[in-house]
């Protein structure tokens, strides 16, 4: 087998794993470390093989249920010149890889993997790389609206509103609040109401508070 032919087949065989790594990386926060070339290759190999294993079991199940003779050829392609590339097989494995990568991304970004690891005593990690990221992930992904108070003592200003969006990186602290009330920090005097506001600030210049809320109205309980 010529090297170019081998390389061509190898690329297509592990294409599902490459797709999976790209999809998973695209759903990570910007500040999270991206895989280097060595990690990219290893991850592509693992995800690709797992996709083909899933496809192999699907073929086996179809053969049992419908008395067919479906056969996978991807391993034979590496060592046998007489086998031709089955593009449908690669396509099916790629679809499985995309589904697999979406599931992994959901489990990772929701923190489910780390909560499970914590319950069985493997790790205490939350999956977040700092406290800001950890808190904001939980607040934004929560089912209930998150009301927040932003105290900027340097500007003598308080912003109280419902958290709509936020940055998840440690470089920038950005928030978008809705149904906002703006107060003076010293006197708690209401200055004005506004539908929404975008805030960008240094984290050491403000204090964030998450008030206890009544079940209705979004007003803080006394």
C-alpha cells in the first residue's frame, strides 16, 4: 500500500473523531485551554474509535432484528488493499460522533460530570476555572430567574435587576441586567428605572449580591 493511499484512508477513518473534537472545543469557554496537537490527535483517535464501536453495535443490532448481513470494513481498510472505502460507514460514524460530542459538551458545561465525580469521591472540582465562572454558570443555567445587586462603590451606584447574560471568562466581567432599578449606594435613593443595562467592570471594584426573593414579583424579602 502506498503511503499516500494509507494516509488518505486513515484521514477518512478518523474523520468522525476529528469532527467530535472540533465540536467539543467550540462549546468550551474562550478562556479554557484548547487541546494541543498531541491531545487533539489522541482525542480524535478515542472519539473516532468510540464512534465506530457504537456503529458496530448498531449494525449488530440491525443484523439480529432484521436478519441482515451488515458488515463494517474500517479496520480492514488499514491493512488490506482489496477493501475500498465505505463512505456511508464514515458518514454514519460522523453522525454518531456529532451526537456524542453534543452529549459530552452538555454534561461538561452543565457540570453534571463533576457533580457525579464529587458524589462518588473522585474529585471536588466544579469544572470551572475560577469562582466567577462557577457562580455565573449556575445562575445563568438555573431554571429560576436570577436577581442580582451590583454595588459599585467607586461610582456610588447600585444596579438591581434580573440577570440576562454574563461573561464566563476571568479576563472580563460583563453583565446584562433586565428590569433594572438604579440607586445611589450611600443613600439607597432610587435614581431611575430602565429596561436593561450592560455593565462592564473590574471585579475588584464591585460587590455582587444575590438577594433572597419572594416567590412572586421579584422583590427582595425583608
